[in-house]
């Protein structure tokens, strides 16, 4: 099988817009898919000339609603559209559609003959928009009936385990052409690692919010190529990544892959979301991943799957970095190092002696932060909605603890020299402060507090905006991410 291709799904409502998308993404793509079902009705009449106007290899697709598309007018109308697009084929094959996508149950001999007569390859597709496929290998073998057809299977995984199972089954198809992908956020690794999953191509869509097919897990071609080095991935590429759930926002792939490129390492760092830490380990072992970052909510649960931990993990009770060291899974914590460096830079201090600090939250990140504060000589109080978790964390480091609510305002004022927000509240939120995106919605900032929020997307979280409006000095968590990421990269390099 040749190296996989990047295919841009053209999702605009007009041909003119689709042609503009081709020009925008031309440096990153190998072919395009004209999604006729997404075009306005009057635009569908112009599809025959599209390949010559695009001057690019094109897949003709008219996707039915049952398969995740928008075409609902019936098979007779769809057949006529296919016929119109394939008719009057040119002897110059570049002016014809290079591929046409027919579903597994769609067999119109006249259309198939027209495609084959002029060199248009048939992609024979199967979609399950709701469920995983029990036996991908068995299904693919039944679909590999002609060298002229390329089987395509796309399904919706329910867990990362479904993706691990898919990888194992696909290892018997190294020498054949097929298109496979798991859809949704769980399936992103199958798109980035199309080469390892032995897929002929990887589907992408435009980055524009109204055009990207994010509901089925698409990324844009520029990201696939510039962040993940898609075309450079081969059998020797070392795999690294980040796991967590829901893992909607992470800048770690951009950062870590930039590190690998800077040092000319044949390696790629990918996101793989897992609802359970055990599924992340199964995926890592199945694909041969050499190291990965760990984020919410697995920083504590991941420890029980490790054979070795450093002293910081043992003292903190949380792990954010896992490295395979000669077959042994070893755990490290770089959050504490990254936070300490970022906080001192933010505050302009050399230590925290004499400072009273509020730690908001008691999860895995809060544990590393509490360790760093203790190490820097600060006194702290842990504020958390679940008092038992606050107590457990506080007692580990000799700190005070209390509930997170209006009843604790006076204690919060006492420990307000520096407020460190460690929860995920506010992540991805562009709304004004409320009780759903601001953990301190009940607290009136005086303007004297220093606020450090470990969330970095958005750049200014609701609590940061509110604190800054009161005159407080504020900082998001990107510097912490950067510094702890540098430490992670040093650990990952030992696994190369």
C-alpha cells in the first residue's frame, strides 16, 4: 500500500466556495471530495465540470442521510445526479472525477460501467453512524471483491477500546488498498495515523467553524500536516501522545510535535481520549506508544497501572507523564515543576515564604500545585466542593482546608495573597462569569489578589476577566503548560 493521502471534504453550499477552499488548502492536500449533498439545489447542476475547474483529483460523493449525509430526495434522483456527473466523460482523465463513492448496497450497473470505462475508480463504502463494527477484518474481506474498487469502512466507536481493536484487525491489510476510519473524537488517532491503520486516505474538512465536519471527528488539512506531520509518518515513526477525557482542548500536540521537529526526530505526538485509564494503557500498548501525557481526570487513577514512579508522584499522589522504559511503564510528575517556575515568574517572587495561598480544587493538578507551594515555603488552604477530598489533600501537605462556597468567603480573604484556580471550570467558555464557569462566582475581588488560573483556553477565562476588572493581576495556565511540557519532552526523548 502506498503512503496515505489527505482528502479535503468540500462542504460549502456553492461550487465557487468549494473551488476557493481548494486554493486555500492546496499546499496540504492530495485530493478533494465534492460533497454534492451539501450543495444548494441549483448548484448541483454544475457538478459535471467540477474536476476540470478544480484542476485537482476529485471524489464524487452524494451522501444519503442514513450514511451521515444530507441527500434525502430518494435513490432515483440520486442516480440521475450520479449519471449527470459521470456523463460525457473526457478522454483527458484529469477532467473526469478520479473516484466515485457508491455505498455497499448501491449497485447500478450503468453507473458502474460508466465509471470503469473512463478510469473513475469506485470507492465502495459502508457507514455505521452510531455503533462500532464487530469484525472489521471480516467485513473488509467481503468487500475486497475487485481490484477496481476500494472498500471504505467508517463507524462510530463507543470507547477507545474499539479503536484498539480496529488497529489489531487492520494489521492483516498492509498490502491492500482500503479506506478505514473511526468517527468522532475517539477516532481522531485513525485519521492522524492512517498509515498505521493502513488506510488509503484520511478525510479532513475546512477549519472554518461553519464548514468543518467536527461532529464526525474531522480536523482540517493544515493541522493534519503542520501539527502532526501526516505525510512524514512511516513505519519507523515513534509514537507519543496525550490522554484524558473529554480532552476537548489541548495545545500539547502543537508544542510537543514542534519540539520533535526542532530536534529532527522521527516522532509524532497525538491525542487519544479515553474514558478509562485502563483503555489508554491498552491503546498505548497495542500501538506501541512510547510515552504519553496524562490530563483530567486520569492523573490519579493512572498510578495503579504503573510499575514504577518517581518520588514526586509518590509524594503528590498524581502523575501527568508516562514513559515506557524498556517495557516498564514509569510515571512522573512535571506539573509541579512547571507550575513552580510559572508562578514565580508571574509573581516576581523567589519563594512563597510569608504568603497565604488559596488552592481552588483538589484534583490531580491541585495535588501537584500543593506540592510546589509547600516546596516553595508557602502556606495554603484548599477549597473544594467535596470537603473530604479537600481534607485529604490538605493533610498531605499540612495545609488548611474548607468547603468551596459562600460560607468560606472570610477564609478565602485570609488566604488571598495568591489564588490558584486548578479546576476545569471556565475551560472553553466565552460567556460572562456565572456559577457554571467560575468556581469563585460568589467572591468579590478586592483588586489586591494575584490570580493564577491553570486553564489556558480561552486565553482569558471568566474568572480571570472578572478579577482583572477589579484590578487584580491575572495569568492563565499556558506558561505552566509550556514549562511542564519542556520537562516532559526531556523524558520522552529517553524513550527514543
